[in-house]
């Protein structure tokens, strides 16, 4: 008896479900005008959004590279150079916990304004003609239309569009140049990305997306070259300063050695025909000075040579694994490409509204 009752309840539930589905279809049929309005509204909204977000064709490029620190294992791997490095206080530079390029600092350095300014002021060759990259970017990117092109309420910034940069240290930029560089920096920062190829590896991917295929390629190559130069400058800055001091000292000793050589040659020549009894003593004194300065000179020469080799060992190694080559990946933006999605969303929202309204009317009645 109980089993019969359960079967009857299931049959009643199934019947009710079918009836409800049928009622929904009847409701949709009776409200077809409202549904058409919803579809039309969704389609129009999607077209308006496409117009608002419309862009020129965008070109994506990337460079894969690996950065190997030249100061790693300096004590054990450099052999005889470790002593000279320790003597001048430049050993184990890569082991410092506050290293500028360690951990998350590397991404911050790569996206820093200082590095971008260096890259922007680099000279590049475009189709056989040399120009500053910042001028090439102003002429080739869409910054003249979007950021400086003006709108219904603002006039185009012709001063910014027509301005030409000249080779200059970024520290000497005037107010106008700083404003233009700041705008370009913010735009380029959004167009550029640095990320690891694998979270457990050291290979990095430097990518960029702009409205110009050649601009994307040149920017990636320029930024990577600037990053390499900046990284090497930071890593070897202390050793370079010591090296310059030691070279200057070597040049001084060379001048003194040349002077004593000349004096000794003159004294030896004069001593052969001289009657002065002090001449041999003077020659002996010059010989002693010449030997002393010679020993200092050759010792200093060895020190300079060791520092030169130390610079080579400290220089980080940039290995380019995948250069950026044309043609690049192109993405086109079209108006009306999302009308199907907009029409479906308009239909779905309108359907929910119709069902909710009908349910509310039934509950009230």
C-alpha cells in the first residue's frame, strides 16, 4: 500500500513538473514582444561597448632570456681572484640579503621609471635611420590620438605631439619633458609585462603589446638591452671604481718610471766622461730608485690585471633564449563581434524578469 502511494506521489510530481514547464513556454509565448525588446537591448548595448572599447590592431611580442649572476660562488669559483676581491671589499656581493635584484626586487627594478627613462633616451636604428626611441614611440604609437588627441571638451595637445626630444641625461629634463616622459612611462608600463616562464625556473619572459609591429619589437629589444646594461653597472660599480683608482695609480707609476729611466740614462752617459767624484753615487741612487719604482709598477700592473679579470667574472651573463622576430601575433578588434553574447544576455535577463513578475503576481493573487 505504501509503495503504491509513493508511485502516485512521483507521478503527481512529474505531472506537475511537466505542467510547470509547459506554463513557462506559454508565458514566453505570451511575452514574446518583451523578449524581443530584451534581445534588441542586449544587442545594442554590446555594440555600444564594442565602439567604446574599440582599438587598432594590437601586436604582441615576447623575449625569453635567462639571467645568471656573475658574482655567484665568487669565493670558490674564481680561484686566485677571490683574494684580490676580498682585499678590496668586493667579494660575495651576490650573497647580500638586501640585493637590489634579489627575489621580487627584480620585477620592481624592471618596471622602474629610472630604467624606462634610460631606455626611452636610447638611440635606435629604424629602417636605416637613427633616432631616439622616445621620439619614435611618440610618432608610432597611438598616444597622439588617445592621450594627446583631445575630445569633444578638450583641444589636442599639439605642443606634446610636436615636441622633439634631444639626447640628454634624464636628470636634466625640464618640466615639460618630465610631464611628457611621465605620460609615456605610464602608457608603456601598462603595455609591458615581465614574468617567469616557470615558477621554479630562472627563465624570464619579457612581453609587450602595442599598436605597431615594429614598435613592439624595437621596444622589447631596447628595454632588454637597457636592463642588461643597468644590471651590469650595478653589479660591477664598486669594482669599477676601485679599478679606475688603480689604473690612475698605475699611470702615475709609469710616469715616474719613465722619468727615472731618462735620468738614469743621462747620468750613466755623463758618468762615463765625468770628473765629478759624486757622479757614481748619484748613478747608484738613481739605480736604486729606478729598481724600487719598477717593482711597484709591475706589482700595480698585476693588481690592475686581476681587477680587470674580476670585472669579467662579476659581469652577469644574459642568455637570449628566444628573440623577438617578425611577424608578431596580431589581435584585431571589430564592432559587433559580441552581439550574439549581448543578445543572449538580454534574452536571459528579460526571461528572468518575466518569470519573477509572474511568480510575484501569483503570490499576491
